[in-house]
């Protein structure tokens, strides 16, 4: 029986993932890896990293300022968290570098003015400003109804800095950015290492991202001879994001080029360029995807993504969506994917399903709406093609663009 395990994707997103061989029976348990954001203001740059401590139910944060001498004596740094896409009602931890250095717990009211909590839940663990290091921690959940509950899923970070007394985020002298990432991912058991696994990397080559809001870059490559001759399973898909481009690379997808002819054309350039090979429009079968805030994902030991072999057209394409709302110029990118694949086939082939809404006039939002729900349905023509005994879903990912604020 041709049984499939599926990675389920919602709202135009998908992902290929996995690690290691079915013939190994011992697993490794990994908690979520240390994750980071690079934050750049006109007068200050720093890396914000964090990891989850599940035993103590808290997140440990570390700030590393790249040029510590630029941090002024009256300067403060704010680290805000929310799940609603706006500045107001954001929970925050604020490091005050003036006078008595401390970490303050608070929130922004409807006027974007800071209000400090009676119960303080942001705990300063230490700092060494000569080295530009600040360490603090925060519980996943607190007894304060205004505190943001840290849960699996995408968190909106509101990162700000200013000088003197912090009175309102509306102050033009204050710099702030929105960033998106996941604070918390539960520990997952990954299959043990496959000694026969190899890797293949597909990257954008010197992608010149223009000062435009939206750009798509396409990288088409031909599979190696060994992949063409024998079927393999992709067992892991790892995003490779160019440092400094974390907030520009919005999402990436991997497509199989299902052409009728033996096409050999490789390409690396703007997807809208006239130089793009005509046959590349046949690169439309989604194999995998990644979007902002996601990390490396692994296939379960029972399944892998079919890759290569007789009958598998040997061309794949990585499409990268660059979102550049600030119209920054001079951006060069080398992002893409590293595939880990093995000849040791697992019991089942994995596949992917995309659910959601397509771009069309039927899904338009009337003007002047404060909010407007859009609902998608799985029609019978699709669901009747599913196997009678159903499918096994082992992973999901939600994805929307700037207009989308909430997905369920």
C-alpha cells in the first residue's frame, strides 16, 4: 500500500523535514535550540538570544551589545512581547541603564505610555556593560493578567531604545522595531544519526534585493548523479539565513520541476526576470517550505520525503520571498536551504498538504474594516482524494502576510 505521512501546512506555507535512519532504534531528545534576533538601531546594535528552561518554566534572555561603548549612561532598552500586531497592550521588560540599573516589568497602555506592574516578573540576573552583556529571565506564565503568556507559536517582539525618562513610545526620539520569532518550542525526540546521510545546499547567489517592498528570487539546480540513479529520503531541512537578513527573508519554498522534457537549465536570479528559463514555470509542485519564525524541522523516524531516483525529474527550485517594507537599498542575500538526505529509506513516504485561501478578488477585504475574518473550506473534490484510512499529520505551520493578524 502506498501510505503517506503528511506535513500539514496552512495558509500558503509548507516544510520538509527530518533526520536519520529507520534502522536505528535509539532516539535523541532535544529541547528547543538557542534562538536569536539581531537588532539594529541608528546608535546601537545588539544580539538578543534566548533559550527555554522547561524544568523551571522560564525563558533565559541574553543581550550582547556589539559596541558596548555606544550604550549611554541615560539609555534604556525595552523588550516587548505581544500576539496582536500592535504597540498598545504590549508586555515588556525594560533595562534602565541610568542610576540604579535594573530590569522593570510593565506594559504599554492605549496611549503608548508605559505602566509599571506592581508584581515584577522580569528578573535581572546580571550585567557586564564593559563587555556589553545583560542577562535576565522571565517565567512562561505569571499571575499578572497583563503579562504576556509565553506559549508555542509566533511572538511579536517590540524592541525599543531611548534616552532619559521613558514617557511615551510616541516620542519621536525613541527608536523601535517589530520583529517576529518563536520564544518557545517544546522538546522533540529526533531519530538518531544516520551514518549514510549526505547534505545538499541550494542558496541564492549574490541576490541583489532591490529597494522595493516585495521581491521573489528563484534558484534552480539539477540533482547530483547519485540522486538521479537512486531514490532517497530527505530527512531534514535546515534554513540558511544570511546574517542581517532575518527580517527581510519572509519565507522560502522548495518546488519540484515536473517537466515533460529532460530539461537541464539551472538558474539563479529574480523570478520576474525575462532571463528565467521558460520551463521553470513547471516548477510548481511544493516539496517543502519555511517561513519567518520557524527553525530546523525534522521528519519522524517513520517517514522521509521522496527525493530523486528513476522517474523523478532531477530539477528543484528554491523560491525566496523578500519583504522589504522599509525599502532598504544595497541588500545582498545568500539564503536558502540545506537538505539532509539518505539512501536508507524509511517505512513511509511523506508528503505535504497546503490549506488556506488563494489570492483572488473573491477574497478581497472591503475598505475601512477594523477587522475582517476570512474562512477557508476543504471542498469535496479535495477531501475525497484522501485515503480511506486517513493521513497521519506530524507537523503544521501557519503563515500569513502583513494584513493577516490571527490564524486559527
